[in-house]
C-alpha cells in the first residue's frame, strides 16, 4: 500500500476529509504538522506528500525548504493546496 504524508498547519475538518478520501482510494495516510522534526519522523516509505496551508507560506520558509529538499532527494512528488504558492 502506498503511503501519503499529509502535511498541514492544523488537523482541521478539511485535512481530515482529504485524508479520508485518500484512504478510500486505498492509500495509507499519515497526517503531521508543518514542523521539520514531525515531518522527519515519516522519512521512510513515503511515496507522496500532500501539503496544505491556510495562511501565508512565508511563515514556513525553513520547513518548505526542508520539504522541497526531501522530495528532491527521494524523488517524492509534492501536491499543494493553498493560496500562496509563490514561495514553494
């Protein structure tokens, strides 16, 4: 089963609904906050990352660089949902 890491600012209704929809498509889903340490815990066996933000992404510069670098190093696609994609 493919594993998708959902990375979000908070565990909101929308985030839980996204995870539920992915699970219905037979993906294994883990949800974590936008935090380098928390994301690092899911380093193994992640086939894709789904990033969701509700606010300005400038707040998460270090975290976004970490996510981007991890994805590039391990050839992991990143799917993004949010308003401010310029800083990604």
